[in-house]
C-alpha cells in the first residue's frame, strides 16, 4: 500500500494531542526547575509509584513495541526466557544496589567508582555510559520513525529530525521531573495501546486465538531456538546469560536508572516503586512477543505484497495503520511513540547529568552556582539531542541486522566490563585501584580484539585466531567474567593500599544508618 494512503486524520489528531500533552508537561515542569538538582534529580521528591511506571516505561522502550514483535514474527521466542528471568537482576538491584546508591548522597553512579578506585574509574564508567546511550538513542529514534514515515510519506530523515526535536523540547525544558511524569503517562499508553491489538488480530484470524496458538506451535514459532551448549552459536543459553548481565548492568550501573532511585522521596516509596516497575515489565515483554507471533499467523492467512521486502520491525506498525480502525490506530501509535520517548528523554537527561557532574563539575576549578550547572545541563542536552538524530540517520543508512541483534551486541561492546568494575568494588575488599585498572585495560583490549576478529578484515588476516573465539554474543558474558577473575587475581600481587578507606564502599564495610 502506498505510504500516503496510511495517513488518516483521526490518527493524526490523536497523535498530535499526545505530543501536545508531552510538551505541555515539559513547559509546566520547567517553571519548577531552578537548580541542577531539580533538573537532574527532581529535588529527590518524586512519588514512588510514579517512578515505578517510569522505570517500566524506560526499560520497555520502542524496542519492545517494535523490535520484540519483529523478532518473534521473523524467528521465534528465543529472546523470551532471558526476558522472563529479568527478575533475577531486579532482586540484586533491590537488595544491594538501590539502597546503597540512596544512602550515598551522590549525583551519578560513577561518583562511586571514583570513591572506590580513583578518578580513572569514574571517567571510564561515564564515557562507557555515554557511548552506549549515543548508540541506543539513535537506534530507538530510528525505530520509532519508521511508522511515522509510513503514515506521512515523508523522507525518513525529516521524520527523525522532527521526532528528535519534540523529545528534546520537553526534556530540555522540564528536566527529570518532566521525564518521570511523561514516562508515567507514556507507560500507561504503551500498555493500553498493546492491549488493543491482540483482540483485533484474533478477530481477523478465522479460528481466533485457538488457531493462532495451534498454527504458531506447529510452525515452531514458540520455540526458544537451539538449546545446545555450543559456544559458536547463538543458543538460548547464550542469550539468557547475555541478558542477565545486560539487565544487571542497566539496573545497577546505568545513570538513567540510578537517577530514578535517587529521585524518590523516601526509602519505603523507593522500594514500592521499584517492585511495581519490575512486576509490570515482564508481562509487557511477554505480551508484545505474542503480538509478533500472532501477526505471523495473520499474514500466513492474509499475505500482503507491501510486506514482501519489509524489515521485521515494520510489520507491527503496518498492521496498526492498515487493520486497526482510524482513531484507535492513532492511540496505538501514540503508545509506540510513548515507548520510544520514555527512553529517549531518560537518556538525554541522564547523559546531560553525567557530562555536567562527572566532567564539568568534577574538573571545574571553582564551584559554580546551581543555576550555572542548570544552564550547562540544558546546553549538554541540546548537544546530545543533535548527536542522537545523527546516529539515527546513520543507523538508517547502515543497518542490516534486526534491531534486537544490534542492541544486544552494541551494549557489551561499548561498555566493556563496566558491570564487573562495579562488582569488584562492591563485592571485594582486596582489589584496589591498580589491579582494577590493569584488569579493565586488559578487558577493553580483549573486546576490541574480539570485535576486530569478527570483521571480514580481521577474520581474513587471522583466520585461525578468529575461529578460536566463540559466537560474538558471548561478548556480553565472557569479558565480565574475565575482568572479575583477573582483577581479583591481580589483587594478590598488587593489593589495595592500606591507607585507602573502604568505609561504606563495599557490602562488607557498609554500615546502614540506625
């Protein structure tokens, strides 16, 4: 179907109203934003349940709304065991990391690394975080632009710029408070938008849900892929391990999450909000995975030539725009937009907080006013938004894999061993700055070599060495174990200096307040 035929005025009206509400919230919150702490931490006064919805919406992102149905439509449920086990890293975060960060009176996660290992560790953590979010925001902005390009018929570059501008507008204006309140509304829109679609698919398939389940099962669409213990393949065990490390790193070391822990008013509300966000996240993942499977069955019965060369993540938006009634489709697309915006605004604000606090404030020769750091944060937000748009355009030009594959591989590469650096700090007392630095440098070298050997050039020059490395998905697992093991082993040769205090910096030396 031609792109211009997909735009319907009721859908555009609903989407326009949604965008207007987001911008209005940003403008309203801007009136309350008078300092750097209010801009980056919402004055540490947010209700727990609101932040819980915000956490869910940020983790879900448009990768769930688009990439997850795309992956199950194209392949099977190989990603879902890993998503279901998300509760394991969540428990670790709930018991160890979140209480620790809330007691530490810090502004960013990477301040802890400086306290534990020195300024080099803080810089490494901050740079790794920024590189990852540069890639992530670009991928998500690209993904959410696809259905809007289909609706409008405009060039994708114009859509990317327009959506990027809108997200940046309310984020830069209202800071973290605007981010959290809009995320809460966006999380609700995401869930309702998804719930609308499955009954419509079931109604259109002749045998309803029973036929969807039976035909999908017969076609192996509920399979979790290979269960063999083979290092050279992307088996379900590899994906589970990769995602356990990825979720743990996201929940425990990512500034966009740590900001939310710090923004909640009380410890009790923080615990309640975190549990709420966790309980909402897993069912939403499972539901959207089923949508992709149901769409596979639907298009087996009603094949559409317009999808012959479509990318997997384009299938769900196309169904919404062609099969969901006008107006209702606009609300569902608003859910998609909400899923993306809730992640993009979080990344913009968290990245600005990291640059402002871990670089500018840290190395500024004299302490400035809170209003000065607020201006710096807004300026950094503008720069990061422009970078986000540029990366989204690059993804459009260069991408060949599914978005799930791209996201899963980019994260461990650009944050090589960062989670393990935090774990060395939290879990050990022997490891000092020198051992941690050498282990981190060795891990970065290992990941760099691994990535090079996976290229055509590297594999051609060193074919034997390239074949000795396992599947590239293991980059999300083995470097973490390597850094942990090497750092601890080196601590026996290069022990921590006796004059360096570990008071309240490890689980063994932490003294909760009475």
